[in-house]
C-alpha cells in the first residue's frame, strides 16, 4: 500500500518536508522499514515491443533487483557527455551534496557523502540553463528518460515523475555510506538509473580497479552478500530504489555519474 501522511501534497512539497528530516533517517533505516516499501514488478507481456532493454534485463530486475547494461550510448557520446560534466564541475556549478532531499543545504555531512552534485530536473528550461551549460547533457537526460517511456508502454510501469542529478566524487577517497534511495512515508522513488560518465575507467584495464569508486549493492535476500559494480564509462545500471541498499566505496579519481530516479 502506498499511503503516507502527506501523500496528498504535491511531490515538490513532499520533498521539501523530507529534506528537513535528519539524515540519520536514511542511515538507520531498518530492514523491517524497508519491507514496508512495495517493490516494483515489471510485467512485460510482449517482449518484441522492447527496443532499449531486453527481456533478460527485465527478468533480472524483477528477481535480483538490478541489471547492468554496458556500452549503452557509445564511446563518442560518452566523451562528449563527460567533457560537458567536467566543465560544470570546473565552473563551480556543482555543490557539496546534502542528504534527504533536493533543497537540503542544511544537512551536509561529508562523512556520510562527500560528492558534489547539481540537479538537472529543469535542464530543458532554456531560461535556467544556457545552451553552453546544458550542452549535450540534455540529450543524455532524454535518452535515459526513454527507459521510463519504454517501461510505461511495455511493462505496465505507470511512472510520470523523474528526478535527475549529476554527481562528482572528486577523488580524495570521497564516498557515500550505505543507504536506500527511498524513504518510508512519502511518494517514493521506485527505480534508480545510473549512467557512468568515466571514459578513463575501462572494464578492460586491470589497473582501473585501483581508481576505486565501485558501487556496492547489498543483496536483498542476504545480510552479508553484495555485488560490486565498477563505474565503467558508458555503463548503465538500473535497480530497485526501494529494495537495494548500496554504498559508493572510496573513490580516488574524479568520478562522474548521472542518476535518474523514476517515481
Ligand atoms: C546516490 C547513489 C551511486 C553511484 O546518488 O544515491 O547511490 O554509483 N549513487 O553514484
Ligand atoms: Ni543511492
């Protein structure tokens, strides 16, 4: 059941309320709380209607809670997105992340998460984002949002809100402790899509692991098992926001990712 004390409020107001909740709420979320959040079950009756994702990926999502898709948009696109993202970082457009919501300047705690972020929710708004700043990131956001459209059309997903963030872990061991992307008690995120923007991180390079910055995904059916996913350039990762706790391990390089949450 998807009830909450303030689910009648607009999403933006809900997010503002949540941003006032102490960051401990996330850190101390217990398994029993997590189980209150209904997981997503994608029902794909006609696999031939899928053009971006495969039937196998949908199945993995339903069973393990996540899947990885490499070489998602091609190396040339990756390089262009990366240089755009790096420019935003170098120009000071990205700020140290807060916890618990979008307007949460109050709850910065660098021992919990030490990345820099910029929200891209309004990147289509040409008054807020100049052509130069937005650059090709607009295209990247559109491409990730097409996954939501596909899930709506082919898998009965029925999701119409998104939230988009660009993150940079500057590389001095910056990290993000174990957490869940959804909160109990509000209209919550259902799916997390991450696209890694790191041309210098190649899956073929055995030295790359030294750069750190893996995403550790804790399995939902075991207390001690996890899968580490490296932030390989052009890699897409999709997972259940309400089910899988995860942690960004210390990063020793300038690690960029774009996150798109489907509500
Ligand atoms: C997040 C997060 C993971 C990553 O922003 O909530 O968990 O790999 N990011 O960047
Ligand atoms: Ni997360």
